[in-house]
C-alpha cells in the first residue's frame, strides 16, 4: 500500500498508470479521469480490498523470486524523470539479472487474467506501458514484470526491454500534453469510456436549476447523438429477433453445433435467459 508521502507525491506528477491513460490505452481509466484527479482534486480511484490484497502478497512474491535465484533490491519512492519532472514513479523494487539492474514490477491477478497473460506470452499493454514509464524515470534498461495468480500462488515472469523510441516519441509527448492540460485546468478531449462518464458526473454532479447554456456549435453533435440512438434501437431490435430465432431452433437443447467450429449456447441472465455464440475449444 502507498504511504502518505507517496500519495502526496502522486498528486504532483503522472505515474505509470496515468501515462497509459494519457495514451488512451488504459482499459479502466481515461485521460479526463486523471485530469479530474490532478487538476480538480477529485479522486475516483477507490481503494478496494483486492488492491490491498495485492500489496499484502508482495512479500510472498519477493520470497518466491529469491527462492528461484533472483537478486531482489528495494524499490525507489518519489522518483522523478531527470528531465521531465511531471513524470514520477514509486517502483516495487529492483532486480539484478546477468550483472544488470532493472525495474521489478509485481502484479496480483485473477486466475483468468493470469492465464490469459500466460497464453499471450505477455502482460496487458497498460502494464507494459507502466513498466516503460518506470524505465524512463529510473534510466534502467529492462523491467521484470511478475504476475501472481492470487488463487494458486503461481508466478509468471515477463522480461520487458526498454524501448527508447516509444518513450521519446509517444510516452513523453502524451504525458507532457496531459500535464499541460492539468496545469492550465483545461480538460483533455472527452471519449466514450465509462471512466470519462464517471469523471463528468463527479465534476458536474448536479445541474443548476433553470440554468441555460448557449451551445449552438453543438447542433451537429446533437444530431449525431440522435442518429446513434436510433441506430442502437434498430440494432437492439434486430439482435433480439436473431436471438429468438436461434432460441426457437435450439428448443430444449443446451447447445447447438453450428458446424463451423462454433456453437450456440443458452445462458441465464438474472431471471431471464440469452443466447450466445461461442467457439469450441
């Protein structure tokens, strides 16, 4: 878990997960959410028990790595990029491999995500970006990302080499652009993510009674929204019709073989039921 000093430090710069959001490559956090936190002081990232569990399990992972022959060192707290002071890092540790020192990053994962990493042979992209950010801040040449299956205790290691071209051409420019928005209190571009919607609700929680905002420049946006809503209603109606057709042909069967490597499956949803198309494994 972060100390109070680390939490205070994070308010003064962009960390690894924030940079992934700045690039538009974080699955759960948008640039506007980061902006709301840094510029407006609105923290939408609530600490959940599973996050505390991840911190609690870090010593176990370190001991497992030592048992496997890795030389593990302490992390670096409140570290800033030597040239870009708007980029900061609190690392989990360091690791020595073949005489070189690198960043150690520990991630506690659900079994599903852990097995997906193992299948892909690589961690999720936003984790890789986080490690590139830490390498940029520390100047270290590689990162060892350790994925812990929090159900079984198994660990999988992924070696990530420093990518200077990505850091210089994409990571730092995206971080600088977002930080300039934060300093000027100018919001970055909106997007269609749930994170952006959460941020907007937090920034503007209640409308002012009888307040009317002139916005003639948004007429085309309003037209596009009405068209999108109409298209969605048509698509939803078609999807219901197709599901019902498959359900009627399936009858009492649990699954229906489509003959092309896929099957149709009935699945309970609350008090109702739906039909899904899956691939045979």
